[in-house]
C-alpha cells in the first residue's frame, strides 16, 4: 500500500503533468498567458498547487478503495510518512513542470515521461522486492528518485526503520527540482 502511494505521485509528476504542460505550449496557451500579462512566477506556482491537490486527491482515493479490500497497516511514524509524501509530491510535480517546460511537444513529453516512469516503477516501487533482485539491479535501483521516496514512505510506515537518508535525499530532490522548475519555467 505504501509503495503504491508513491507510484501515484510518480505517475502524476513524470507522465501526466509534462504532457499537459507541453500540450499547453503546442496550442499556444502559454503565449496567451504571457500576452495577458500574467507574471512569470504565477504559472509554475499554479501548476505546483494543482499538481499537489490532484496528487492528494488521488492518494486519498487510493487509500479509500484499498482500505476495505486489502486493509491498511498502521503507521508507526506518521509524521515521517507525511513528510515523505509531501516532499515526494513536491519533487515529482516539480520534475513534471521541468519536463513539460523543456520538451517540445506533448508526444515527446509522453515518451520521455514514460521512459523515466516505467523503469522507476518496476525497480523502485511496483516490481519485485529488492531482496530478490540481483546485486547489479539493486545498485541501479537504489539511487532512483522513486526508490528513495518508496523507502522514505514504506520504512517508517511499517516500522522497518526511520529512512532518514532516503527522506533527506527526497528533500534535496524537492528543493533542487522546485528551484529548477521556478527558474526554467517561462510563459
């Protein structure tokens, strides 16, 4: 359950948001925003807010559907889980804003987003457990952002550890991606 919350976050940031932003640019929506006098900073902030709201609703729906079917294990360190989910959401939504702002078309945004999402999904959250993977695959999967986020959520949720290193890495990714999104994004 904890892992699939991170999959929702990654799908939003790597697949949905970049395609949406790139299609805005293709259709000239961003030029119209600029011509209307919207401040440059307003667009990435609005995308971050909408992305975080959509991610929150999606995670809540996942929990609401999964709770009666699978059950939800109790959280051992709820504040660490909450911090990891919030920071991971900010990081992946910011990455989505960056991808959507640098890729030239909706098709290219979709292709790059899926190329980033599926290996991350299979190695970092939705695939086989790390202990059954080979050592080389574990080394490749270890530094992936989705693996770090999954560890930062799963370990404190299930009481397997504090995952302080993973949480710090996710926080650093959130800061770096948000700074890049704020700097890179232009109307």
